[in-house]
C-alpha cells in the first residue's frame, strides 16, 4: 500500500488511541475519591468531642465531686448491720476473789478444795449467734465536719472551672495547629509556583543557548536552580504532612492525612485595638483559671478552719439493736442508746500538724492566684502586641511581594532582550519566593496572635 495512504490511517489510529486513553484517564480520575476539606469550625468541634485531655479533666471533676459526697456522708446517719456465728468452748474461768473460800470438813476431805460435779468435756464447743443493727449520728462538732464538706465542695467547683481551662487550652492548641498546617500548605503553593517559574526559565534559557545568544553556563545554572526548586517542593510537602499529623494530635484523632484545609482565617477580635486595661478587666471576670483559683483559696480557708476545730470536742448519738442466742430459733433481743462525747486530749501532735499543713496550702494558693493575675496581664499584652505587629508586617509583606513580582517581571524581560544576566534573573526569583513566604508567615502570625488573644481574654 502506498505511503500516502498509510499516513492518514496512522493518524486516525493515533487519534483513536489518544482519545481512548483520555477517556480511561478521566474515568480513573473520576473513580478516585476527592479529598475532603477540613474547616476550622469542624476541627474545633472534633477536638472538643475527642481530645483526651478534656476527658481527663472531666474525670478529675467527677473525682472531686465524689470526694465532696464522701465528706457530706459524715453529716448523715451511719447505719451498720452485723451478723456473727461462732462456736466456742464453755470452760469457766473465775477471776481471783470471785468464788467463796472452801472449808475443811475434817472428815477426810481435802483442805482447801471443793468437790465439783462432773461436767462436759473441756473440748466441747457450743454455737452462738449474734445479730445486730447499729446507727450513729453526729450531732455537733463545732463545725469541723461541715467545714470539711464545704471545703471539698468548693474544690469540686474549682475543678469544674478547670474543665473550662482545659477547653480553652485545647481550642488554642487546635487553632495554632490549624494555622500552622495552613501556612505549611500555602508554602507548598509558593514552592510549586517557584518551580513552575524555574521550569519556564529553563525552557527559555535552553532556547537562547541553542541559538547561541547566551553562554552554556546559563543553562547549567538554570538546571541547578530547577533541581533546588524540586527539593524545596519536596521539603514543603513533607512539612505540610507533618503539620497535618500535629493537627490530628490537637484534634485527638488517629486518622490519616487524606484531607485538605480550608482557607478559613480568624476574624478580628472585638477590642483587639483597645487598651490593655479594658481587656484585663474583662479577663479578670471571664478567665476560668482565676475563678478556679479563687474557689481553691476558699476551699483552703474552710479546710484550715476545719483543722483548727479539730481541738474541740464532738457530740454524737449511737443506738443499737441486738439479737443473740445459741440458735436462730432461740434468740434474745436487746437495744441500747447512748450519747457519746469525744474530746481529743492528745493525738501525738496530729491536729497541730494538720493546721500547719492547711496554713501552708492556703499561702500557696494565694500566691498562685497573684501569679495568675500577672500571667493574664502578660498574655494580654503579648497577644495585643502580636496582633498589632502582624498587621503592620502584613501590609509591608504585601508591598514587598508586589515589588518583587514586578522585579521578576522586569528581570525576565531584560533577559529576553539580552540586557540582563541569569544571575539577575535568579536573584529576582529568589526575592519573589522569599517575599511570598514572608507574606504567608505574616498571616500565620496574625491568626495565631488573635487565637492567643481570645484565650487571654477568656473568650471561646
């Protein structure tokens, strides 16, 4: 067959194969599941539901609530039931002086002895049942037990506020991890854009070198820049994967990295441009750390009062009902009641030691509360200054990015016309990449500073 007839057939066959390959490629792409997009709100919801540190804080709250119930139980009646079955010998033992002295009969009897009837074996045992119910009720101990209960109740309330402290910290960690991962994602985009420009430069330089317009060293430099650009992309992608793994940890999940991040930012915090004193007054009322420490201070004061009242007597009531006898069908009942006054005379210095312990704990809590006030002020100042600095940096970074893009455009034009050098072109590309990365970092700093300000003021 003539070659003139083979060429159209080969062309048709090639077009058919290319079309078939394109259809199959599209089908394969359609079968691949699209990566889901994770928003900041969804990440926060997951963290609040699954973060183990929150469950740990909730467990600690349940523990202190149970301890408060234990302390309250001492104020309520205490009822005990007992049942005892025993077998024992019945050998009689008289105490000295409890039996009358024997008289010598003078008729062959033994002086100093008395005749005894033959009794049961000394090893024989007898059954004995004892059933009883005993109830006690504290009547008055000068506030020692009630103050102990109030102390543990205040501690439980403080722990409940500590759960909110943990929630605030979880939210801050999550926001920081989210924006760290977002910044890493944006830096991947910067690296890929840079790689695309380097590929374009390489194609342009290769053409100029082949035409003899530029020296061979320009092509070598362009190839080296392209290789470095690929390395930067690989490193950026790896950093992004690590950042998403850290985000999973902040959420408290063990899932994979098959998701992308949304472009969510963090809107301006209300009052971020006001004075620090205004934000501090809000934080003093809203920060759960301060509320928790105030409750702990109250708890320690009540504990100290209870410890001091340990020197005072206590009055209680006890009553019991018993049923005893040799068999369950042969029992005899009795009941008794008594008022019990207990006065601690000497306990080896235990009460004084408990007082000193409570006093030391009260001093520690007061000092910790003062330190927390100072820490709140510092966090507000740092967050405010961070927001203000980040806003300024973003404006400067936008200006620098616009100028470096223009510089790169001019350098590319100068190189095309033969006026510029490959070094000038490379420097312009490096400057543009650095400016783009700086813009990403500035945005990250603004969002994290706002997240820190939210926590510092005590907002969710």
